[in-house]
């Protein structure tokens, strides 16, 4: 009987062409354990879902010229914008040839903020994400947003939250989550049985001041019915979590959940992970975003497991700048240790259009995860999400129903 060969984990960073070829091959052979399983997404930045079509639409609406790279090369058509999205790089120098003609990640990410001006823009941005999520079988999500990146441009908190609220209501009242089963030759059978439920996490921008963080937190208080948690993101270099301890103490005291990005292979990452797990908010965070270098230290792994801290992992983001051989053994080590890792999108529009679906395919293949492992990833997500007990019970019920139908246990 033929068996699938074990995946070969490259020791070199893959090229964009290699990653796109893998993506195309994988999507030609869909697996119901991935396409049909109810998905819980706990790490996606709403600003990182800005599609080329919306970027172009908003630029035309607000008459804002689009350019790329340090050379400010004009983008004069939607097709040109789509091409730019395939050329995004990491932290490259503006003076380099690559930096002059391509977008570094943070440039295109924050450049997209400038195009969001009124409530309808925020509504369309979030609505498009929820529609895409529903198509991929996401039944519950907790979505990051960077309030300071908007309010510092003069956009009122009421403007962005008003748009997000409208999209959230639309998703829960009108969208139906699609699940595609490929069982017993019934290719393309579609089952629609639930709506998209969501909550929001406001991230503090760590490249702004701690005082600004407090101001942002206070501005978020009127929206506690939408915002379930406070996070920390943006460029981590020399900006440790403890720098923002005051805002996380406030958040903890006021009943918010807390989490923080600990970027993969960043300077001082092990100490940053320890701060988040042990100290943040007085007793440690509820979740850690990324935090992959936890796998390097048994002491850190034990700390996170004992404290039952969940972790959100976004593998398609890491392989853009790190060899597979450094990524997937760490993911599997964390999973095998019983740490509650979950798989999510991060900034899918800027990461070669790889969403939660594609990230799940990647770990399925590269970590050699079995069907029960894929089930466990979603159960982990339910356990560490910040939904109400009633919503969690419903999510577990959906997973149990899927397991009975697909795995026939």
C-alpha cells in the first residue's frame, strides 16, 4: 500500500514562488478535515485583511495617490496594486534596491491605515473579513485592531468602532458559515448551519508611548460590550512587554483579558515570553501571540503549561523569513507537550493571501498532524478563547457533531 512520503523541511528560507506553488498544489487536493471543520480564529489583524481591491477602492474614494517603496513608484491601476501585494518583504532597508521598489511589511501595513477615513470604510473592511471567514468555515473569531494607528490621524474612536459594530452585527445576523464536505464522492456538498460570532481585541502599539497606551485604553472603555481583551503588537525590537505594565494592570483590574505578541526569533524573545507568562498584569497574560521560541526552553514550556496559557501560532507568517526546519519542529514540540496552541491567519492580505485555511493545511502537512490532532487544535482554540460559557458550549457541540460526521467516532 502506498504511503505519503514524510515532508522534507527545508533548511533555507523558501522563495515566494515556492510558497505559491505549494499553495496551489495543496488547494487542488482539498481535505474535509480542513475545509469542513468548524474553525475558531484567535489571531487576525483586521487592518491586515485589507485586500488589493479595497485598497484601490478607498484610494479612489478619498483621492489618495498610491505609491510603492522608498522611490514612491506610482500605482495607477488595481492590477498594479495586486502585483505589489505579491512583492511584500520583511524589514528591508529603504536604501536597498529591494526597499526602493518594494513594500516592507510595516510600510504597506500602516500605509493602509491612511486610506480608512469614515465609518463606511471600517464597515467594509470588517465586513469583507467576516465574509471571507464565513467562506472558510470560521464560526467564531477574536479580531485584533490597532486603535492608536487610527486615532493619531484624527479618526474618532466612535468612527472605527461604529463601522466594526455594524459589520459584527451583519456577520452574526446574515452570514452563514459554509462547510464543504468531500465524503463518499459528494464533492462540493455545502452545509450551512451557523452564523459568524466575534469579539474584538484592541492592541496597544508598542512603538508608541506608555502614556498613549493609557489614553487608548480609556478611549476603549465605552465599547466594553465589543472589546473583550487588550493586546500588544507592532515592532517588538527593544520594546519589552513590561514597558506597558501600567495599561495591562488597568486592563486586568477592569476585567479585560490580556495577551501580547512575542515575535518569532526577535531580540530578547525568551525574556519577553517570560514577562508575558509570569508578570504581565500582575499575574501573567491569558494568552501569548506567536511565542514560538518557547519551544527552545523547557522552563518556559513548563511555565506556560502549568499556567494553562494558550498560544496563537501563524506558520505562514514565519516561513516568509525563516526556514521550515526552524518552524515546524517547534510547533510540533509545543503541541506534543500539551500546550494549547491554536492556528490562525495573522495579516493574511499581506502574507501572500494565506488565511486560516492555508495555515491549517501547512501544519497538517509539515507537522504530520493526524485527523485527531487537527480536531485538538480547534478544541484548544475553544478552550483558550474568551467567549461566554454558552458560546463555548455551542462551539464544542459543533466540533463534536463534525467529529461524529467526518471521523465517525
